[in-house]
């Protein structure tokens, strides 16, 4: 089936945010963060020398790719999008480009993306991969220094201007060269994802800020070179892409039947696992949001954040199973 036709008919997918941030789970040195858990390194400005030590403790022995895929299927989801690499720069697959990955850098020594790809193929679920093409806090030349923002979730004692780039380890923004990071890490890793894990239904890029129009087009053409049917979302940047990603948790009222559109959304208040975030939407709310979006021609990409052992939290699993009934 043509991927654009399939995407339009899919309506419901599972997003998974998983990485080293699941180990602190929203807490660092006696403090609990507000905001979204996968940004904990940026939130507390944790040096890479400390943060990367988490890899030595990342051993998700309860991870089972088939359990994840079967849960998505039971909820009526048609596709899955997994964070192959988030802003922390840590890859959930065995990358030849950077040893900061789950196979070479942790005691787990398994290629999670390969196992998920196999499970998706076995059970008939489409696979898409998330890749942070601009922000990479592990890289001196990772992008994002143009994007200043006030972190609205901060408490009064922490309300200060924070930047998307890692400017605590690498403070010299003036001489940062995203082109080096793009050339030496971003492009080679995207190629790995396109050539090593079978057919992908989509690549889900995110947070474009430093990336130029030429670089967005270069990535887009690379995707089409290796996988012509693989869709690319609009967060590749600069007006490029095959379909539109709405804002996080954005629930539009407009009807968009003629477009390819998707809303990425959370089941609680975070994307990456936070042990103390139990503000779950119930199954009835999930069904209502799905109907609202689908009636308007918008796919619902609903996120779950597995914990550091590889478990999808029990409340999340129960909600999804009930939502699929």
C-alpha cells in the first residue's frame, strides 16, 4: 500500500521515548524536576562527564520488544515510533559512528532498535524511528544555540533563561559549527537507520533550529534515496517534509481531511519516564481524543515512556489495553 494512503488510514500510533534519562527518572541530587523527564540533563545542566556515567548503569533486563509491540496492537495502534537517538545524543542501537550507544556503552549490549524492528515485522506493525537531527548535548557542535527560551515549568528558584544547546560543557556559542556535527554524526547515523533496520514507514525528526534549508533537504533526499516510501515529518525543518507534525499535545478543531497530519501527545505529563508523574489520562479520555483527532483527519501518536528496566509502566499498559476495547 502507498505509504501516504496507509498513513492517512492508520489513525493511531504509539510513540516511545526511552534513553538514559529513565535512570534519574526526574530526580537529580535530591531535587525533583518539573517539566518533561527526557530534558533532565538540560534542566539541571548536568555535565557530560557525569551524565554519560549513567550508561554504565543502564541495563534494562526486563525489556522485551514483543511485549511493547503486542501492547500497541492491543490498543488498536497501527505503527510505532521509537527514539533511536534523543537530544542527549545516546543511541538505542549499535552505531558505528559513536560508541555512545546502548550496545557499546552499556552492560546491556543489545541492539534495541533491531529487536523492535524484528518484533514489528513479526506482528505486522509499521515501524518509524525518531531521530534528533539538530539538538545533541553530547556534541560540542550540536545545534540549538540560537534558540533561547524560558523554561515555563521551572520553580521560582530556577526561573532563568535556558538554552536548547549544551552551553554548560561547551559555552563558546560563537564558534560552534553545526555543519561539523551534521557531517560527522547526524548524516552517518541517519544512513545507518535507513540501511540497517528494514523498511521504515517514517523518520520522525525534531526541534529544528540550527539546521539550514540545504541541510534539511540533504537529509530528506537521503531518506528518499535509501527508502523511497519512507515518510518524513515536518520537524525536519525549513518547510521540508511529507506530512505535518502538530505541536506537542496540540488538539486542533480544524478539519484537515486533505492533509497528512499527526498530533504527538503524552499519556501523562511527560515523554521520558518520571517515576512520580501519575497524572494519567484514562481510557475514556484517550478514546475521546482519538475520535476528535481522527474525525478531523489527524493521526493520534500517543507516547509511553518505559522505565530504566524496559517496562512500560503498569498504569499506562492498562489504559492502552482498555482504550483498545
